[in-house]
C-alpha cells in the first residue's frame, strides 16, 4: 500500500512539473495576436459642392493613381476657361504697339542725328521722345495685363479641375456613395478607395523587463486566417510603439507584407509564428 501511495505522489508531482514546464514555455514564447488591414484606405470627397454629372467607376473598379473617378456639373467653369483663353490669345493691340514702338525708336534715333546738324528743333525731338515714352508705357502695361490674364486662366483651369475627382493612389473601389444627378456637399464622402497591394498586420505583444520582443526592420512569419484555411506570410516590422499600454501591459507593433497576388483579404486575424 505504501509503494502504491508513493507511486501516486510521484505521478502527481510529475504532472505538476509538466504543467509548470508548459506554462513556462508559454510565457517564454508569448502568443502575439493581431489583425490585418489595408495598406491605405480613404474616403474620397470633393473640395467643392455641386451636382454629380458623371461617375466613371463602380464597386470593384481597379484604378491607377490619377484615374478619373467622377465629376460635377462643369459647364460654367468650362466656359470661363474658354473666355480666359480667348482673352489671352488676343494679341492684336500688343502686336500693333510693338510695331509702333520699334518705329518710334528708329525715328527718335534719326531725329537726334538731325538735331545735331540743326535740321530739326529741340522741340521736335522732345515731341518724338514723348511719343516713344507713351508707347513704351502702354506696351509694358499691356504686357502686364497679359500676365494677369495668364494667372486668371490658370485660376479658371484650377477651378475647372476642382470639379473632378481623381484617384490619389492606385487601389480598388469598395464603395460608391455618390450617384449621377445627386448633389453632394464639400468634403462629403463620395467613394471609398482601398490599396491592398500591401497589407499591414497590427498586433500587440507583452512588454518584458528584458527588452523589446520585436525590433523595427525585423522579419517575422505570420499565420493568418481561421484554422485549416490559414495563409502564411513573411512580413517586416515597420513600427514598434515606444510606450506600453498601462491597462493591458501590451506594446503595439505594425508589420507589412507584399500582397500583390491578393491572397490576403484585410480584416483577417492572425498570429506571429514563434
């Protein structure tokens, strides 16, 4: 009976030791969990309000940076651009003044020679010089006017372009919130654009007295998705929070990986492989 009791105590002790060992191992390699999110996601809006004239995309459209998404009614702005272009192109008066200026410069040079020989009076020379000065002043004023017209044309074109919404980065349209005929206000969300060519894994790990578990630039392996349907990716740590959350004792980190094959859908949870 004593032998059997001793064996039982040994078995219990061994079991406690194994449980303690497993716990120590779990603490040595803490479970690092997190969730994936798109590299970039933006609710795109217009900087000015108006009626939607055309929508060039739909859900699922793949866009490149600069692609046209939609535009508002723009006829008034288009006509203003045309008006400013015509004003700037009108150079009849400027060309006439340039010819007159050149002619007067030649006449003034000639009459000064005549003045030296006594063929003309000083009053005649003065009149010619005044005529030249007046023409030069008018010509330079018209040059400045043309520069102002160029600025006004640039402003008109800028206002016209503001009636258009372009993709700020390459991505996929996930939501179209504005439709033809509707009026939208400035800064009202019109389209949601998501870039999933890269994916961010945002996770946390326990803070340790020995130091940081992860370092920026470190490559880590991630298991993503539900059991049986997991996808494994190698990611690079791009951010480790310099502070520890006081409530949980956890440190946040971000790792990124290439997803041009589209195999990982952002929103999947996962864990870091020890």
